C-alpha cells in the first residue's frame, strides 16, 4: 500500500504541470493536494456508512468499479487538450 502512496505523490507534480501548465503551478498543485486529503477523509466516512448496507463484497466491487473507471480515464487523458500538455510557461 505504501508503495502506491509514494507513487501517487511522486507523479502528481508532473501530472499537474502537464494538465495545467506552469503559470500558476503552486496554486494548482496545492488544490490537487487538498483534493487528495479531502477525498481520503470522505472516502473513509462514506465507506463506513455503506459497509452495513452493501457488505464487504458489495463495497469491494464498488471500489473496484471506481478503480476501473479511474484507469480508463487515465488511459484516455492523452486524447484531451489537457493530456497533450501545455507548451509554454510564460506569464500572460
């Protein structure tokens, strides 16, 4: 698990720069980090709420579906204008 966390935190600066450019990189990267923190807390709270309803198998399948959707979105990111990256870092 901790290998995945390290991989996430090492790739996020590059992904943020590629998607949003370098003009306001600090602000954009800060927002990405805040979103990761908030999503971690919310996913823990929501999973505790859904566990009695869905059970372990249902919750496992739901998380697996979300992981599959995230994988597909990651693979197809290069088809969008954000995935091609910004070519300039000049101030506008």
